């Protein structure tokens, strides 16, 4: 899959949204590589995942997409609000 695009953290750090290949699995990781959230890209190519607890410490999150064949995209990154 292509790198996830249009990554935005909203709702005071509690939601991450973006665009990617429809049907792929979204994984959000922190700087240490810990998985914070997972989700699925919808048929329209958009996704929104809940970050719990909210990430609002100014850290950078890495977002990858994995397709049905197990191929993983290059990570996209987005900075959380501080």
C-alpha cells in the first residue's frame, strides 16, 4: 500500500484520521514502537481511529497500512498536539 496520507490528529489528541488504500489495516505506533490504535480504511479511502489515552504531548506518531497479502506501507508520521 501507499504511505497513509492527510494524517490529522484531532479532538485534543484522541482521534487520528487520514486516507489510504481501502480495506487495509491501520496501525498507529508511538516513538517506542508501541501500538496505540488499530483500524481499517473504509471503502471511500478514509479512516479514523480513537487514541486512548489521548496523545497530546507533542510526540510523533507513525502510521502504517497493511493489505490482505501482508504487505506493509512505509510509515507516515504526524505530530501530536502539545
